[in-house]
């Protein structure tokens, strides 16, 4: 089949889909249409646009999934893109292994967050950035002072986010940013600090169960927090914010380690942790991960991130528990779990299409990527724009490197509203301002004006579609939205494109614009303005805010 | 799909919950609705101190200072620096503004507020405070949300309307407050700046399918329409309102101050929003709570200064505008911190802590006893709870919003202790401590097991007696009964408990007394 006709065939005269739910992790074998393909791309990547959607439909589920999990080298590190007063880092060089000093962290933070945002936007068909964000929301650190430590932390998550959960948890436990954030750095035999031990249990691994008795949270007890804190004593961070040390690091100081025996509660089978010095934290993690509840806890969290917030008894039994078994059977390897979930009958239940309110970063990147907006490639402009996007996401209540607290963003855990917590009378206008800026006005950085040119999108659509306003709107809907739209809404959109005019007027005007013999700058502007109104409307409708 | 269905279907996330064995929807249409005084024009301000405020360095118990010093010598505020309130209480030196409010009979401190079986997780604990659930209950609605559900059972359908043109509740900030989560919808409209609002594009009403997808679209469409509808009244109120206090300028501006200033202006502009919620974060002071060379300074001092300075300016503004009698404010925090400091110039998650209530229509002064700080305390020991926070919520609902006591009980799902927090608005001086009408002694202490509680009552009383451990968990309930006037001896045994420290909490109808007891 000619790939350009795939969408055409699929979009024709659909207005609603049957709601179906399959509560099984058995491999999906149903039809592979743009609906399923776009569901996968929206949930697992930041890269949806008309081209990637067509490719995914053409390539099929298995091939697309291979792309998502393909091996991939780490990106080049962030650079000093403009700051001329760093004695150790020239403009154009990376600062990640260079000592800092007074007034040097500011530009590095700017560089890091812009670099990071750009990675998300340009990730392509791959799962890595979605998983890096997942782990950032899971193993939270926030507002770490030294940008080099932020870099080490996020690189750890990026490098191991699709690897092994046990290895990842071990690495995070002695990561310098985490040691500083949850006071592991201060945790010593004379003054144990329980902060990390508590969150390791409550948020990072096993989760807090119901209160079963005094200080007993079913999965662990207050005494376990105390005992594990002692087992984790002795870790230090060297070189944070240092103007003498190029590469900050964590290390183990035996003099600060509690060498005594640590007795765990019956929740951990009264295990005793004996002194094993710098390897003791690994034993702590091995003991916690000895419990099946950990696998379920992590699988629930993955489920809420990729599928839906509501976990019924049926879903717990038919989806979460089998996934947890796969997780344990594969000794905490993440790929088998994610592959099973993302290829399952359940994941492709049409009931879930478009049921997660996009997070602010997704909202911004979706807008940039579906419109194939182009940002000048030079360092300063690229960094400046992505820094700008980072700040816009922050204002919409999602700051990368700055989740609100150690539990991560509220939308991923706070019942009953979950993803709806993104939306408020403050954040909704900011989301619309962003798309309005790009559609009707401009966003400026480094003296470059960025805006959406809708003609760039529409001109790439085959003319047998784009000349018919009904088909054109259908086509845009398949890329902009998760489900087909009712006729009445499509008519309303057409009314915005060609107010009060019959369909053929669009065919004539757009046809004249395409025809080299009849086109003109004035006509091009007129057609573009019509399309701007349409794009603006489509990006401020409720359908645009879900994925 | 009708809005009504939307409301009901959004319950899918939780099992339909029941009040007194009746479905909530049945209750709210029937008997409860008329119990409210819809003419009530009182306003409540809630300020969340996010992170868990260290009450022991905020309201310092002077009569316990020597022992307290031993447990937190690396962070305790020097006695000479404290702002003396009375013989036994000193405020943190950076709380000059609130000290002035106290002297002006506009501040009430309720000592040792917490809940049974204190949970030391931030997230679980703030959920408990927001939902007003017991420590072992999971409730998806907020206490203010349930109160507002009673008056506005169909919200957000057809809101705003002629009778209720204004937002029912507001959060000054970017997120709605879980306190205001009702059964179907959150009542709090979040705004940052009422002067910076513009209409959102709204392309009219569509019928969304009754599916998970349709429900999300309906929710978003509602949010768009409501944001637009409320924006007009907010802009009008903000333009009509004013701020008169010069104190907003003195000491510079802070975020909390700016937010309270916005609230004062909206109230001044005639907005009839019942509840305003805002927050100040950073109280999770595991490290660097104080500066190593000056314990009266550091993160905690800065936070308390911001709080105190902002509340004083706000109250002054209301006073200058003659609005004091409409507004009462209250602070809350998920927990207090431990008695012993840690090695990082900080404190770890603890139990009870004081709450502040401010306004002119309150019983100014200190309600409750100072916490008892023993010479030896366990590492994890927090301040024992005297008052359940639900008692403060309940008393405010009753006296400030004029809600029937029985209804308050159904909103809070529990018994609560009535506390005289709200009073007539004519108070001009700090109330003397009133005669509580009982005396009570506990012996022996330490004990090997048997405990005698001698109680002398001037009037019949109801008494609930419980034993708690140092984490705040209730170990046993001794008694929950009415007693007549006269002398009573209640005897009980602790011989089944391991040796250590416990708290015996005696809860009367309107007050509490907690004994720290050592089992040896």
C-alpha cells in the first residue's frame, strides 16, 4: 500500500470508536491502525508528528517497539554556550568536569536545563527520555545546588533507566545528588539521619502499606527505618560546589559507619544486617527487594505513568501481578516488563486512548513537534529557546530538576484527581498562551522569532486530502488528537477555517495558492491566516490537552 | 452527557463511600442541606506550613526549657532572645509581628495539636490533615470540600450563578487545594494574580461521550468555562478592593505577604468566597534549621519571620478596613518535629505541634498546656498530642460557619472535642486562663504497672482516657465514659507494656490533660 494513502484510508469518515477493554497482558494482535500507533507514540515518546505516525503504522507494532528499546549511546554533554568569564571552561566546551566558583553555577544551570529539554524534544522514536522522566519523578532530587551533580544524577537515570531496577536503586543510593538531597551525606553512626532510609522504603521501593499497628506500615516498621538508616551510615560527598575539585564524587568513610548489628522487624523476617562496610547499602537493597511487594509497587507506578491512574481489583490481579512476576522472574530487568506492558492487549484497549492529561513538558514538546517547528541550529539560539521552554514548563508547574517534593509531581500519586491536578485557573491559561504565542504571535530568543507556519504542515499533506476541508480537518485530527471527533465538532472547526463559506471556496483558494500560475504572496498570507485560526482553535480545545 | 452524570462517574476511582450507612448523595439532598446558614458571611483563611513545623522552636515552653536545652542544645533559641508571652511561653524572636498580634488579643495558640497514631510520612500526614481522616482511613475528599458539598451539592454544574457568583473557595497559588476536594469536584479556584486574567477561548458546549476519554474532555471544558466565568468577578472585586496597611511595604515583600495582600484586596472588594488557602513551604528542616553561630537565625527563623510578618500586615489591613469581624485565619502543618535535634543542625519528623489562629473574633491566648519535656527522652520521641486537629476544624465549623454540631460530626466522621476558639468579636485583652472545673492527678510515676488517676469534677464531664507511645500511637483505650460531679478514682494497669515512656491522655469535653509516665 502506498504509505501516503494509509492515513487517508483510516481517517475517512470515522467519528467515534468503540470502547473496549481487555484485561490481559497477552500480546496485542488486533488491528494496527493510526489509533493504536498514535497511542503508543504519545505515551512512550515525545516524537509524534504526521511522519512518525505514518512510519509507525507502516512499520507495525513489533518493529516500532524495537526502535523504542534500541541501544543508544549517551548524548554529548551540555556546553558553555555563551559565558565568557569561566576561567576553566571556554565557550563551546563542556563544564561538567570543571571546578566551579563564584558566579559560575548560574550559566551552568541554564545550560543544563536547556540541554536536557532539547534531548527530550529530539529523542525521536525511543523510550529513553520518557523513562528518564519517570525515574526523575520516582528517585526525586530537587534543586541540587551544583549543576555538575545534577548532570551526574540525570545521566545515571538516563543511562540505566531501561536497565536493571536493582542496579539503578543501588547507584541512586550513593549518587552524590541523592546523598545531599536526603541527608545521606550527614548520616553517621553518632547522629543517624533517617531521611533517605525512610524514603527508600516509603517511596522508592516497597511503598507504605496500611497502618497495621503502632509504627507498623504493613510493609515495614518505624524500627526498620531506624535500622536501615544505621546500615546506610558512612557515605559522604566530596567536591560539591568546590572551586578546587573538578569532579565531585561520593565515597565511603569507615569512621562514620555504624558497625553494629541492625535488627529488622518481622516485616523483613527479623533479618540482622551485620557490618559489611561499603557494601552494606547493597545488602539493604537486596533485603528490601526480597519482597514481592516491591515489584508490584513499581509496576503500579509504571502503570499510572503509561496507562491510567485507576487500578481496580481486576487490573491489580490481571495486569499488575503478572507484570510483577515478570519483573521478579527477570531479576529486576526493566525491559521485559515494559515490553510486555507496551505490547499488551490491555495497553491497546481503546478505553484508554486520550485519557491522561498531558504534563506541561509533553504539552510544549507536542506543540513543537507536531508542527515540525525549526529552531536555528547555532548553540546560543538552540540553548536559549530550550531554556525558554523549560521556564514555560516550570510556570505550568513542571520544573525538570525541581519536582515539588520527594514524592514527585502530585499528578502521579494524588487521588482522586491524579492528572487533573495539572489543570487550574493558573496553568490552563499558560498552556493556551503558549500555543497562542506560537500560532498568533511569536516566541523570541536570541533575536530570533519562533512561530508556527501551518502551511509547512498542510503543504506536506497529499493534495487529494488537503484540498478538501473536511478531509484536511480529519487528517489534522489524527495527528493532534487521540480519538476521532464528532461531526458537529468537525463542522465547528470548518466554520473557523472558512467561516460561512461553502467547502469549494477552500478548494479554490488553497488550489490557487498551490498553483504556480495563480499564487501570490497576498494569497499565501490569506491562506496561512485561515489555517492559523484553525490551528489556534485546535490547540485550545479540550482534546488537545490529553494523550 | 449531563454534568450530573459526570460528577457521579468521576467517583469511579474509589468505592462509593457512605456516611452513616446512607449514600452521600441521598444525605445531601435530604436532611443536611437545611442545617446550614447560607447567609453566613464569615471567611476562613488557611495557611499551610508545608514540611512539618518545629513547634518547639516556634512556641518555646519556658517551664521546660532546661530539659529542652539538653535535647537540642545545637539548635535551641537562647532563652534571653525569646519574645516572652507569659510566664511559661516564649515566641521565636523572629515572630515580632505575631507577638504584637498576641498582645493585641488577635492571636490564639492551641498547644500540642496532632492526631492519634501519628504518621510521619509527609504525604500521608498532609493527606490526613487535608481529608480530616483518621490515621488508618483513606478518604479522597477534603474536610472543607465535604462542608462545601453540603451547601453546594450540584457544584460545578451551573456555577457560578446568581446566588453564588463568586468562587466558593480559592487557592492563591497554582494548584487547587486537597482540603477543598469535594465528592465530585474540587471547590478551590487557583489564581496567582487577579489583575492578570484574560478570557480563554471557548468554542461552545459539546456532548462528550460517557467514557474515560469523554470524562476528561468534560472536565477540561468545565475548567475553561468556569475559569472564564469567575474571571469577571475576580477582576471586578480586585478593582473595587483596596489595601490600606503600610505594613505590606515595611520589611520588604515576600511571597506569602503578597498572597495575603491579594486575599485582603479581594475581601475588601466584596468577594464572597468562603475559604482562601495558601501555603508557605520549606519547614522540613532536617538540616540547617539554624545557623551554627546564631541559633536565632537560619532557615526556620526566615520562614517564621515571613509567616509572622505577613499575617501581621494582613490583619492590620483588615483592621484598617473594618473587615476584621469577617475573617479568621489558621495555620496548619503535617506534623511537628522531634524533641531531640539531629547532628545536622536540624530536626526530624515528629508528632504534635502548636497551631495558630488569628483574627479579632477569637479567644486570644494560649489554649492547652505546654508539652512536657522529660530529662530523658527517646530518640524518636515527638511532642505528645493533646488536641486532635479535627477538634479545631470542628469547633471552627460550628462557631464560625454556624454548622450544626451533628453535621460537623458527619463531615469529620468522628467525635470531636469542642474548643472555645471563636468568641464574640469584642475581645480586647488576652483572656485569663479559665477555671477548667476539674483537677486531676496521676500516681505513681514511674510505675511498675498500676496507675491511679484521681479526678475531682465540679460538674459532670465526659472523659476519654488513652495510653500512647512516644511515636504518638495509641496503645490502649482505658475509658470513654461520662462521670458525675465529685471525686473519681480510675485505676488501670500498664504491666502488659514493655518498660519505657508512655503518655496518658485525658480528654474532657472541652480540654485535655496529658501525663508523661515512665514504665519501669
